[in-house]
């Protein structure tokens, strides 16, 4: 076993993972099931919006020419030939001197060029006929939402690779996308390794702890938009461990393991990779926590070997597995956004390595401030509960003070970034 | 019909809605189903973390007193009596002069007070016995993660009302919460009203448009954490409309309608409220779009009457229905966060009313900048697709310039705010 691994920078590790283009596939689903899925087709307007000249108000529609001479002194009277509600059409085109009573959202009849709101018109009945009078001029197009004024037919509105949010669903519905092509969610299998692990429903036993990493990662996978599958826990015994992982690789798209990636006597994963004939992309990264995070590849399929330490496991997932899952989903913005922020409190202890500290975001007077979520020992599980960013502290000989400018990785944002923007 | 409605301020409208405490209920679910649900119980540590003194490394555990005299010139030799892997326990307490070979995560045996990493120890075999030697002193507690150092038993870690994220799931698993109490998702029924509406799978017809609001709101409801139910579309005919809404109120927790809340001839909702015996909380708000948003109450149950205009519908949902759903879920942070931001581009057209403009967020050099998502006519559906904030522009006689300080409502944040922080 090689105890002397050479650490690579975080950005290089991300690049080595993203170098492998996954075999994405496409499925057709109904609009009802489409929320938060990733589009595999461009959404194109199948008709103009609005699809006809439309009235924005309740009022009277007529030809503006008919009231060209109207004034306070000279009210013009038009014959109201019918009423048009939204969803209905006038029975015929208007002729000179005619108007229709029209409702919000209804189609402007042929022959009409404007709409006057009720408030500026008077109505009267005479000999069984309806009339309206108006005391002012109108312009062509006044109070008419013209056909295609919002979008014309054949316009690409949302591109493949974007995520379906409520606004995109409105577009799908508007343009008749009862069914839509989306990228299939990759199935991600999770194993927790370690003889010390108990299941969540088992009572605590001496020397053992409950398996918390697997449940945590299952929700991280869900948050990433993939399909999580819990494959169980594996004791530190080589043969069953190898067999289980080998078998899982035939069944799921991506395999994630927690634990066993270090260089200890009981760390079986390096030997598992060897027996699988896997190419190890890296097994040491210049970061804390999660320096032993390992990614290996067999015939284009990736195995993510995350640390057994809860925080290292969490960070390793978000930095390496999350963007790869986004690549599987062909999302245009595969990476978590990494933004400039101010540090909200001192983190004085210097550290030679780049650290990813769990924290939460706060918006203060237009600035983005981040605070560490708690005690930052890498084994502490409790501080993960309030985490929505990873604060990036570059390694160095001094600590950081409140107000220092640093970067932060956003974890809960719906939209991400097209690039991995970690500073040198 | 009273055409002269008196507008109330947005904040007052929100208060009138939130004045009605909904009848939340609690259910027990398994940890696997719990992601993004709202806790109905505090999560309390059921044991100390770690539950025993634990080794952070692979190495040897022994009593520091035994090596008090160790130095380069005077190596001390200890008898290695056994090996302890993670999940196992030493068979007996250590006696003077003894050590155990111990693995990362394993329990420190009784009698041991420190762990020395392999790297600083030598090992030898003699007469079938294993020994280790060390050339330096160790301190009590050195390389030992002591029992309870991360959290002690009985500590409240996450409070009822918080949302279950991956970190909270890790805590549930750690402390044996195989099942957990959460607040039941309210069932929210959605009707779209309007004779002009076609279903998404119908071909376009003259004078008609497809029902996009219902699908949009169904995803907004999902994003809010509730259970959406599409109840269909209703033509502008009073009796069937009233009957359908009356019946739906017996079946779902909250009813949302779109359209029909204005003061036009075909706006049936005011009459529906009257026949239902509903108390109208408000039917006019000093805002654009969505000024006609109406909320009515019957025996403590709320009906949200949103505008039929897509953008007004979207905004009305997020400002009034979203926080009420959060109250149903008893989330501690019921409101969307409203934060201070800089405007990223000019919006010069002055408007006397407070406007909520669909936009998106950008992080620039530590500052939060927002940009309008597109053309801002209230009927434009297409700009909703890229919306993740509502930019708040207070009414006035002048427009706004790039760089102006304004507020923005965050729509996609997982965590919200305990207060509705709209300025003045």
C-alpha cells in the first residue's frame, strides 16, 4: 500500500472528474411530473403570444376612425351589435358605426382597432338596440394587446439544459407541451462502509455508531436532482465488499461509498479499486476536510469514494459528485456557484491547506456575509444542519478576520454556474 | 357590484392573511421520506457524540504515564496485547506496560489515555509477542476524541419548525430517529377560471388560450412544500363555478382560483364569495401586478383568488399564499426573505404604485445585484422562466437607475425569514 499519496489541487480534481462525459439518456414525461427536471429539448413558442389581438380591459371595441371627431361637445354614438366574452369571438366583422361590448382577454373583432374602457363611455337603449357614446378621440391600437407582441411563433424561449421551474411550466402549458423531453435522472447507489456502523433503527452498541453518512448523502443526491438508492452498509471485509460494489456497478449509474478510502489497515477501498481494474483519478486532494476523497473509473463509470468522516463526506460530495450528476443531467450550469463574500466572524486558526468550512449566508445592507455554522472539527456532524454554503479559506500562515473577503460555494441555489470558479 | 374598492398596503394584506392560524396536523414518517419536510418535534441528542472515547487515527493506544520517561535516548517498549478495529472493543482493560493497536474510529480501551500514530512508533515481534516502542512522551488525552466532545446527551440540536435538509437527516440517523414527526403538507386545490381557457393537450382555438396559470401555480405550491391538486378549469358560469368551489372546500385545505376576481361583467368570484358566506379579507392591494388579488375566509378556511394574468397570479401567490402555506407547515421562517440589493439596470418608467418586478439575482464582488428578467408587461408569461426574485420598486414620480438601492424578495431560498420585511 502506498502511504505517500501526492495531493492535487481542488480545481484539478474537479476537472479530472468532469473529463468523463456520462452517458445521459432522454425520457418523455407529462407536464405534471416535470417540476425541477432538466429540459432535453428547447421550448419553442408554437404560436404567437397573444395568439390574437386581445383586450386588456372590459370595454367597447370599435374602429378609431369612427370617433375621430368625438369631443365633449360632439359625442359620437356607435351601435353595440353584440357582447364578446373571453373565449368567445364576435360573430362577424364590425362595420362603420358599430361597436362590440368586449371583456378582458377577449379577441378584438375584425374591423375594430381600439378599446375604450367602460368608465369613459355612456350606454343607452333605444328601440331594442344598444348604443354607446364617447366624448373623446381614440387612437388605432389604443388598449389593444396586439397579436405576437409578447412573443412571435417559433421563438426559442428556454433552452435544453435548463431546469423546469414554475415559470417554465407556465411556458410548457402555454405552448401545448403536454409531454416534454427531459434528461433521465441518473441512479446513484450509496454504500456506507465500516464494521462500526449500525442502522438507524438499531439500538446503540458499545464501540459502534449509527450510519449517518448514507442518509445524509441520499438527501444530497435528491437535492442534486438524481435518484438515490441506498445499497446498505458493508463491514470491513474485502470479499463481500468487492462483490457488493462489483454487482452494484451493473445496476446503477454512479456508485458512492463512504469510508475506507484512507491508508489504514482497514481501508479496503484502494484494494477494491485494484481488483475492479479501476483507474484512480485521484486519492489525495489539497483540501480539508476530505483530503482522502477518491474517484475511480471503470469503463467510463465513476465510483466516488468519500471519506467516512461526516463533514468530509458532505464536502466531498458537493465538490465532486454534485457537478458530475449535473453533467449526467446535461444541466447547462453544472457547478455550484462560487461567489465573493465577506466573512462574518473571525476564524483565527491558521491552516496550511485550503479549507471548506460549513456555513450559512446572510444578506446585510446589500452585501453577502457568511458565518461558520458551528464548531469546525471535521468530525462534527451537528454543524451540518444549518449549512447552506461552504466557506472557502485558502491555506496560509495566518487566520482570517471578520470582514475579510473570501469565496463561498452556494449549496441550495436552484441555478448554478457554467464554470467552477474557485480562485487559484 | 362595488367598482370602487379601496386598496390596502401589501404588508397589511399579508398581516390579514397570516392572522388566520391554520389547523396544522402532525404525521409520523420514516427518515427515508423526510427530506424537505418540516419537523414537528425537536431533535434531541439521544446519546453523547462521540458515544465513547474514540481514536482519530490508526495507531497505538496506551496510558501516557507508561511513556512519561520516553525519549530518543530512552525508547519505551509496550506489549501490544490486541488489535481493535472500528466497531470492535478491546477484550479487557489495559494494564501498565500494555498497548493496543487501534484503528480510526475505534473505542479507546479502558486504561488507555492517548493514541500514538503509527508513524512515530516502531514495532517488533519477540517470542510470539508483539511490541511497540516509542521515543517521545505523550500527554493524557492526546489524539483522543473524548466522549461527548461534540455534543452531550439531551441537547436540542434542531427545533420543531425547521426544514429537514441533508445535515438534519444526518442528525436523525445519528440519533436513531428511524421515524420522525413532521407537519402534514396542506392539500392545496387549484381551479383556473375563464371560458377562454383550453387544456394543455387541446389544440389552439380561435379566441382561446391554454391554461398556463394552473400548471405554474401547481409547481409554486410544490416549491412551497405543500401538496398541489389540480381541480380543473371552470367556465365563466356562476352555478357550476360556485358548486365546484363549494365542494372543493370540503376536500382540500386551501383553495386557490385564478381569474374572475376583477370587477368586470364576467368576474364571478365576488358573487361566489358572497354565496359562500365568505368574509373578504381584501380585494384590492396597492401593488402592481396583482392589485385585484383577493383573499376570502369561510369558517377559518381561506380561498385565494389570484388574478388571471400570469404575472399577477405568480406574484399574488408568492406574497400571500406562500407564507400562509408555511404557517400551515408551522415553519419557523414563514416568509420569503426580503433583502437589500442594488439594481443592475435602469427601470426608468415611473409608476405611482409599488411594483414587484420579476428578476434574477447576481452576486458581484460581494454585493447582491438584481436584474429584471425581461420585458415587464404584466401579461408577459415568458419572463417568468428566469425569475428567482421579485424586485420591489416603491411607487413614485420617478423611475429607477442602475445602482439604486432597492429590496428584493427571494423566491428559491430554502430558508426564509421569520418576519415580512418589506420597507415602509
